[in-house]
């Protein structure tokens, strides 16, 4: 997948719910990578919107999020569907404060397991 295309799709997935589709089932390590990717994209987007990180840092975070998606099987469309589903589940089950706490406690693990060293 081209990085620019993935970044654009990830940004779009953050903003749009997308059409209703049957839920994808992603399990194990791929599910962990998907969750880490979604949290990184969401947290960096919120922080950038609030002026807490620079646009450059936000773009770097989206690149990291895209790299994490390499661990998720499926086509680009399926990966974006999975991201939309994960965003919706995260937003439905966590307050922004809860999301930041979760990300803070797991970011190091996510980076160690799904980003190149």
C-alpha cells in the first residue's frame, strides 16, 4: 500500500463513519496491531487539533499508524473498514480521558511490537 494513500484513508476514516458493512473479524496479533494503530491515529489527531503537537509530529504518528496496519491482513479497503470499526468501538466505549490513559499505558508496548527498531 502506498504510504500517501494509506495516510489519506486513515485521515478519512477518522472523519467519516463510512458505509455500514458486516464487521470484520480480526484476532490475535493482527487485532493488537489494529488497536494500537487506531489509538495512535486517534490520539495524535486529537492532540494536533488541540495544538498540543505539531503538524509534523501528527504526520509522523499517522505514518506509525500506517506501519502498524501492515500487521493486519486484507486489502486496503478491508483495513480501512477495520479501522473505522475500531474507531467506532473505541469512541463508544471510552471517554477521551480513558483513551489517553490507555494509550499512555500501552504506547511503549505498541511501538516495541509493531514499529521497526
